[in-house]
C-alpha cells in the first residue's frame, strides 16, 4: 500500500505548511474588492454591499483567470451569506493570488482514503510510531470539522467548510504560524482536496492550496524559486515518511506500533485492529480489480501548463 497515508498531507500537514507563509490580509479596500469581485465574477451583490461598492476596482482585471476561483467555490456550494463564505470570498477577491498544487495517484481504494481523512489523529500517530516524529493532531469538536495540528516548526487550526456526500470533494480554511528559511510568519489559506477512484480502485487526487497576499512584494517572495523549493522539499520529505509508514504497516511490521505509547491503551488497539481489517478487506479487493481496457496510444497534446498564479 505505498503512499496510502499521503492524503494526510492534504487536509493537515501540507495545508498548514503551505498556508501560513503570508501575512493575514488587511486594508480598508477589502470590502470594496470583495463586493466588486462577487458582482463582476458571479453577478451577485452580496449582503452588506451597495451598488456603489460593486464598481470595478483599480488594478484588478476581472478576467476568466481572476474569476476562476469564485466560480470554483460557487460550484462547490459556498454561499456568501454564511460567515465562512464571506471570509473565503473576501480572500479570493484580493489583487494577488498564489497557488501550490500537487497531483498524483495513490494505490489505495476510496474507502481507505475516507477512513484516514476522518481519523486524522490516528493517522498522525501511525506516522509518529514508524518515523519517530512528533506530529500532533486533535479534533476541536465532536463533528470533526475543526482540528489543530503541529510539527516541523508549524502550528495551525483548520476548519472543514464543505464536503460532498461521497467525501471526495473537500474545502478547508485555516490559519497558523510557520518557520521557513529566515521567516517566522502567520497567515491564512484555502485548501481544496479532491480525489476519484480509478477503474483499478486507486485514487487519483488533487490538492490545491491557495494564499492571497496583500502586496506584490509578498507574492514575489511566495513565488521565489528558493522559497518554493523549500516548501516542495518539506512536502516531499513528509510524503516519504508517510509512504514508508504505510508500507511498513501493510507488510506486517508491528514492532513500532506495539512500542508506541499512543497505541498501548484499549482505544489505540481498537484503532489498529479496525485499520488492519479495513486494509485486508479493501486492499485485497483492489488487488483483484480488473485492469482497464487497453487504449490505442495517442501523441501527447503537449506539456501541461503550470498552476495558474494570478
């Protein structure tokens, strides 16, 4: 089961790390950019906005690229009449946007993905047991919509704002702090995490983390090659740790979890047994899934474009 826990980096560790590298937006023009963005992208004058507030703002091109995130959020069901909706749309309406995107395929069925997404503290302890790390995750409410996490010089609190019925389309927002290179920064983010099960019962996933800096200078820093490489490096190291932990557990290497304090109590044992039963059932089914029909090779259409950063 290589990389089976990689989903954890979506809603938690990846999101926290990428998210917190920009100061929280502030300024008197926030309200006007929000009203204008909603009106010119979604043809909506939201509560609290007057027709005068919705006039185009200087320095903003209401293009398809700029409006794409508005339409994406609206398609997911985010409403400006809610408090999270107002907050997220207000961020999206800023003049600057930076997006980090990770895409791939995980050799695991959707049932395992959903289990890990809904049991983040268990997944975190599994990584700690095998990798000797000290990540921490805890839910802040019974619905498991709000959670906090820390590790690798980062801390953050996130809220699951929206999720579809199959739990394959998730929208998170969060805030916290991170130390990277010479900076100790605080900020906010919007995270989209989606996955689909393939014909061979694997999960094709896409993680998008968006930040909305309030100045071109901060945007330049976030796009600086060294900065980006530092972020990607941390993500890759995290993915390797997650992958190694998952593979070890799937191979039956039980000494690390047996010696880990968090799994010595009755609840920890119950979680391990439930996860092992899930893997035995679903991974066996996945291994016997039929191969997709062979398709006639086609010439490549070209190199995929880089993630948009308006």
